C-alpha cells in the first residue's frame, strides 16, 4: 500500500543477488529506508488486556498465546512451551 520507487527497487536487487550476505545487505537497506520514511506509525494502544496469576512465568500478555479474540486456539504450538509455574511463589501466596 506504498508507492515508493526507492522501495520498489529493492525487490529486483534482492532477487538478482548472488549470495545470502548480499541479500541481507539489500534487506537491511530496505528496512532502513522503510523506517526513515515512516510509512506507518504505531501508537501502541492496547486492544485487549490479559489478567493472569503472578506465579505464571514466561507469559507477558502475548496476543494469541492462549486464544484468539474469537476464543479459538491460536499459536498454541508456539507459546505454552515458554510458560511455567513458580510453585514456591504460588505456595507463598496460599494456593
């Protein structure tokens, strides 16, 4: 959704590249160009809130970690392996 000749020129350069390092260099330049042009500005306003117990560790409100907005599982293959319970803290809190 951006009409920018400089940005458009990066794709054929990346396709014609002869090495992984050359592609990385082109993509780095493209990313820098995008950042400098401010094509989008994120205001970082939360769209939802997550409430969880303090003994649940590794979870910091990641969107889609438990379920999607519709309540169906989403990204369950990725996040749960990174969560754990602090059983000592849970016991200290009387649970």
